[in-house]
C-alpha cells in the first residue's frame, strides 16, 4: 500500500495506491482517493504491455496508458532503459519528477504472499 502525493499544475492531490506484483513480473495497480473511490486501475504484463481496467475524470484512459503505465514501470522495475527521473530519498520513499507533474510515493505497508493468477490476466474484450 502506498500513499501518494500527486502534484500537477501547482495543485496537490493525496491518493492511495495498491500494487500487486506477480512472480512473473506482472504489475496490477489500483489508485484510489482518500474516500476509497477508484481513480485508476492498470495491469502491466511482464512484457510491458499495459491494459487500462478502469479510468476516471481525473485520470482518463489516455493518461493512464501513456503516463501512469510508464511511471509504474519506471519506479517498480522491469524496464531499466526508460528515462526514469526517480530518486529515492530514503527506504520505501520514491520521488518521480517529470516536470509537468510530480509523484511523491511512500510505501506504508507491504504484504507478502502469492497473488491470484486471475489478478494478472488480460481483460477479455466484450463484443457489442
């Protein structure tokens, strides 16, 4: 569980994040605001392919796909070739500054254990 201070255009937004990691290198991120409403949900497969599972007005799908997915890869590994402007002022504290926005992330709780494989499965497209 992470506490995040998201700063954009001079405004700060406190958020919570829950990141599950698979043994194969997949990442499943859920971002909520303080009252528990989901603002973004993202799945990043071990090959780096990203799937937006849920978006919101604050974090539209294009933002999640283009920026948030790259931030997850940058901070939590798997793609060292990325231009990753992250610093680690102390253990479990990350600061990512992309110029247009800044993330101040503190990991406040870590739970170990195997995650269900279904958490890392690609969403199935529904035909309309």
